[in-house]
């Protein structure tokens, strides 16, 4: 494709490929290059033209296929070469998706870009587990919190733990299974009722979705009994978890490639 290039920072949604937005689909359909993450459903790549270049840049905690600095450079270089580039990210690109960093890099270099929001996992995975993150009787406030704590820049200092424990009805911790002992201990230490319900939702919205529920007191033991719970996972803390008993609607009956686009 000739002409001016542009980067679209697109949210792929939480897993179920049907949850991508119409605008996200349109971006993929006109892409010359797709730079995609581990948590973006690979079925979505079929929406891009066959001629589009596909670049995988998935990350694991202990292994990065491509460092963030390299991703930034690729986005800019491809767009400056006149390509339409889709940076496809799981969930919403601005919720722990580093879209802010990438947009900043592009803006400084004069590269045109657009952010296309997506459905974030903390809301979608919870809904598929039968748990609304807000409810008039159980929770009027909601927060999303990283489950990864940077050693050089801890996001959850004492004052933040206190605020989370006492001021937020529903808390969704992203990618925090490894830090579950710390999360539950800090919440109880700073005043959260030990009997507060907790749900751990693994592979939310996908056929392999799995959910374990308990309380801050016993969720570690419950999780230890369920080895099938793995990352990606959401830890949901709050009274809204009680709603799962009544509205657990999603039954993971489809095969991994069934019913994707109708």
C-alpha cells in the first residue's frame, strides 16, 4: 500500500473473538502489518488480508519474544514506510496494555496513530463467570489493579492497600495468581473482611474458562485443589462474587474453533 502510514492500537477483547469491536475488525481488514500479542486470539488474524505481514511479539513474565523498545521501533518504522499497522492487544489496549507508552513513542516521532478501545478482561471475564462487577446491592465502585509488582516502582504502597481494602467494593487484579498470597494478606491486613468472597477466573470468555471461588481466608487452599487454573487469570474480590450462584450463565461447550464468526 502506498501513501501515508498509520498505526492503530487495537483492543482485541478478552479472548472470545466475537468480542472485538466493529472498528477493530475494520482496522484489521485494511491492515498491511499486524503486530500481535500472546493474549490476542489468533483467530482474529484471519480478518487481515492474506498479504498482510504478521509479526508476533508475545510476552511471558520470564520470556519476551520482542522487547517493548523493539516493538515501538517496529510500529514506527512500518508506519513511516507508508504501511497501515494494527497493533493488536488482548483486552483493552490502555488497561495494562502499554498503549500509552506506544502512543507516546509514536507521537514524539510524528507518526499518525489512533487508539481503538477494546473490552477489558476484568469486566468481560467476570461477566462470563456470572459476576457483574457492579450491583446496586453489592458493589457501587470498581477498580482494576495490576497483579505484577515492579521492584523498582511498587504500585501498591501501604496507602494504596489501605484504600483498596477499605474504599473499593469490587477489585479486579490482573495476572496476579502468583501474587495471590500477598494480595489476600495485604487486603486483610488493611481491614478487608476475611470472609469477603473471591473468584479466580482463568481463560475468561473462552471454551476452557475455569473458575474457582472462595473467600480471602480460604481462596489459596481452594486454588491449590484446582491445578487447571492458570494464567491468564483475573482475581476478583468483592461481594458481587456471590451473584455467581444465581447467574452463572456461560457454559463452555464449544470447541476452540467453533462459532467464532457465526
